């Protein structure tokens, strides 16, 4: 009887965690926290530094007037409008091609064509953007006689962003449960209708995330645009070729203290960095709202 009580009491006790396991667990969570700081820390430092440099001397003329000369006066309206036009152009061209590419690789490609096509856009993602910009300059600006303009810039930026959106689209479609497709097939629904109304809608949040990353990369590019868009102190026109346009990253680079000793130009550089930061944050916010709404609709 005593032995039985002793056994029952010992079974009711919670075994203590070995010291080695507790130390390992603490080290693991410490490493995770350190990795988080390494990611969040530079981001906060970048945001605080950009705001601290631009906000104390910021004037609304920076967003309401065009640049005058080499940043000696005026604002950045021409560069803001040029960046917006480039972003919309890349979204239309690159978004269309990339989504169709990811859809084909995920739903229709079979055999050896899938790894071949996937390898092609993965190699494209590894090519430096300045090389693509130079190729765009040689082929589009010089050989095709298009000159600096919107079309060469949009095409080069689209080539840069296509791998990211295509990969995100393919991965998002692959994560949609196969039961969705099987259920639609069992109900006699055509494959095209099921893809448009069921599969793609379920994958929209992931696709939008890929688009956000790609557009953020396109907005932050400088070298390819120097080769294809040129620079202009006037607002962008509807001409696709032979019409240079401004963009914000040019102002950040050209008017920075390392390239210009003029204080007014340096301030325009800081203002351009702040506007770019706000633009990317708004882009991410809008994308998150669309993704959240799409996710609720899909559920």
C-alpha cells in the first residue's frame, strides 16, 4: 500500500527541466531576439535619420513646384509625377506578364519546361540592375532610336521586377489546396472559371505581397533609370519616347552632399528621400488593405 502511494506520488510530480535544455532554450530565444534587432534596428535608424534630415527644413514647395536648375531652387513635383508614372507603367507591364507566367508555371506547365522556365527567371533575377540598364540603353535608346523616355525605362524596370512577381505568383498558387480544384472539377466547373473565381482569388494576398516587393525595388532603382529615363525638370508628358522624365532617386543621388556643395540642393535630396519613404509606406499600406480584404472574401 505504501509502495503504491509512493509510486502515485512520484507520477504526480512534474519532472524538472535539465539545466542544459534551459540554457539552450535561452540561447535560442536570445539569438532570435538579436536577429530581430538586426532587422528592425537598421530600418528604424534609416527612418529616423531620413525624417531627422528632411523634416526640420521641409517646405510644401518641395511637392508643389518643379526642380529649377541643378537643384538650386524649386521642388520635386516633376520627380514625384515621374516616379508615379513609372510605377503605374511597371505595375501594368510587369504585373501582367509576371502573373500570366506564374499561372502558366503553376497550373499548365508539365515535364521539362517547368524547371527550364523557372531557371530562366531565376537567372534573370541574379543579373545586376545596372547591367540591365546598360543593355536597355544600348538596345532601346541607341539601336531603336527611342531616346530617353518612359517606354525604355518601364521596359527595363519590368524586366528587373518580373522574376519577383512571377515567383510570388507561382508560390501563392501552389499553396492553394488541391481540394479547391478537385471540388470545382467534380461540380463540372470549367478549369478557366475555377482558376479565375476560386484559385486566383485565394492566392491574391501572396501575389500582392510579391507585387509590393517588386514595386519597392522598382521605385528604389537609380542606375537603370539613368540609362533609360534620363532626367528632366519638367512634368512627364504622354510621349513614350524622346521625352526624358524626372524621378526621385535621381534627386536623392545627384543633389546629395557627396555630389553637390549647394545647401538648397542637399535639402532637396533629403526631401526626396522622405517622399520616397512615405511613398513606399503608403504602397505597403494599400497593398496590405487589399490583401486583407481579399483574404476575407476568399474565406
